[in-house]
């Protein structure tokens, strides 16, 4: 039951993560082909124009969506999401360390057209990154512990089964050998009748 719930949670998480990344990648692509002046400015950390950064990150996100939609192992999908979200976290940490004043252009110029305050939108994006990172890490740890628990339970079950079957089989075999020896010994004993020995 616990394993079934874990598989259901993994399926829901991977589906929601793929939908989120597809939306953010589409927003980046639409913004990258726009005519905003900020697209030609270089990023203070990567030293590349925002246009190329948006295109590159959108391409990476679409590749991750492709991995999530493929028949890859679930562990590979979770590790891919963990790597992507960790990259976003390191980028934001670097901005804090180097005190970069520019806001994060994670959604490009589309964010400016949304009826949401920039600070609220930035907090929402931080929540999305935390969701991707925390969800993938938690599922990886949970599945690892579940596999260890299942393997330990199977080994104990096989050990108990072995103890339960080997004992009776050995006892029955020992009884059969004893009966055989007794029969052979009985056939080799002399028979006495009417006062004389008969062989």
C-alpha cells in the first residue's frame, strides 16, 4: 500500500513538473523573439545577452520535458529534475553573493504583461524551484529507502521459508535412511527355528 502511494505521488509530481517546465519554456521562447531593449543587454553573471540566455534555458527545459515524457527510468527523470532545479538555485545564490541588482528575467518580457507584481511573481518562481528541487529529492530518497526495505523484507521471508521447509525434509530423509538400515539389518540377522539355526 505504501509503495502504491509512492508510485502515485511520483506520477503526479513528474506530470506537474513537465507541465510547469513546458509553460516556462514557452514563455522564454516568446520573449526571446521579441523586440524589447533588455534582450540585448548582457547578464551580469553569465556575460551573455538575455536573448541567448532565454533561448538556451528554454531549450534545456524542453529537453527535460522530453525526458519526462519518454520511457526513461523514473530515477533518471527525477535526477534530471534535481539537476535542473539545483542549477536554478545556484544561479540565484550567485546573484545574492555578488549582489546583482537586476531582477531575474526567468519568464522574459511576458512577466511584464501579467497582472502580478514583480516581487510576487519572483516569489512564485522561487516556490516553483523549491517544488521541483524538494519533490525530486524527496522522491529519490523515499524510493531508495522503499527498495532497501522491500529487499530486506524479501530476504527475511526467504530465510524464514528456508528454515520452515529444510527442517521437515531433512527429518523425513533421516527417517527414511534409518528405516532402510533397519530393513537391511533385519534381513542379515539369523533366524532360529525348532532348535536349529536357519540362514
